[in-house]
C-alpha cells in the first residue's frame, strides 16, 4: 500500500473539520488559524529562531486542526507546543522558560489591544513571577500541547518545506535574475503558512501558486496557453493551483475592527466555549 511521506487532510476532514462540527463558522476558523500562525511567527522572531523551525511549527499547527476542535484546545497553547516541538525536530531546541516568557508577552499584548482598541495607551510588559500560577499554568499547557500534537498526529510530524523547490522552479522558468519575482514568490510561500494549504496540497502545487501570484502582480509573461502551460512542467493541476491562490489572497481581505477583535478574544479554549454558548443561546 502506498503511503504518502507528507500527510494531507482527507476529503471528509476538509468538508467538515472538527471545529466546524462543534459550531465554529468556516471563516472564523480560518481567521483563528491565521492568528495562531501569526503568534508563532512573532514568537519565532523574538526568540531569534530559525525560519525552518518556525515554518515547520506553523504547518504542524495547521495539521492539528484537521484532527481536533478549537473547542478542546486553545490556539495559543497549541501554537506554543508546535513551536517547541518544531525546534526539536529541526535540531535548534528552545529553552522552555524562554518560550513561555515570549508567549506570555504576546498574550499580554493581545489583552492590551482588546482593552485599548484605539492604542491610546502604550503597552508595557509586566514580567510574570516564576513562583506564581501563571508560569506553571503555561508550562503545563506547553507540555500537554506538545504531547497532544504528537498523539493526535500519530507521531507523523514529517514536514517538507517549499523553499528549495521554489528555487529550482524559478531556475527552470528563467526567473532567478528577477529579484523582485523571487522575493515576491518567497513572500507568498511564507504568507501561505498562515493558511491550511500545506495540509491540503503537495509542495509543487503550492510553489506553483506562489509563482503564479508573483508573475501576475509583476506582469511577468509565462507560457499559459494549452498545451504549453508552465505549471504542467511541475505536475501541478490548474484547479489546485488556483485554489491555493484563493487561500493566500483571502489573507489580505479587509477585516472590520469587530472581526479582528473577535479573533483576539478567542485565543483560549475557554473563550471559544463561551463564544459558542453565547451564539447557541442567541440562535435558540
């Protein structure tokens, strides 16, 4: 029996994720995934972590939500656990205390944004006490999150990153001399980490989508008329390439302040459960 080296979500998981099964709307789930990945990215920068570990963490984070609901685990805890696990997988391990401190800072900043939406007050970080409950609560959450990611993904945490593939494809298409195209395509690959595409499509398809977006925005002409379509060189189906482009472009859609605040309020599972109960009461 053929086994994929890189696990992708099944059709049933895509059509009805566990979170959607618990009543979380698809658009809200997508925004929560993106916000969780943003926290991972910001934590990686503050910790001066390698990009490969940060990217791996975001992909593991996205996979996790195809097997588990956001009603059971918070995006903050799972993001922290994913980054801790990825740092081990990529052989650049983080100190648990450093990671907890950074996530505490990010969560405090999120709370400050909620309490002061107009950013009238300057954010000041209040370091936690190492003998208080906050540190030990976050430490317990980190350990549980890492264990649950491994358990629910069946220890299948192999990740293939797209950057080497992108360089090869740009060489084939003769675009390596265009620094703007290279930078733009690289940026789209990084932005795509905030979407579920790495859990849905093969790397050649995602890379082809990044090149397509870069070439369209920079008005670079590439062979696109059948039977001489450039994406066929890389065995990337057009429908899938276009779908990946849609996921990436939805990241840039304009959101209302209320939508942004709603996402920030739902970082923990307790907040998500409260939101579900409120909406159930309103609908009934």
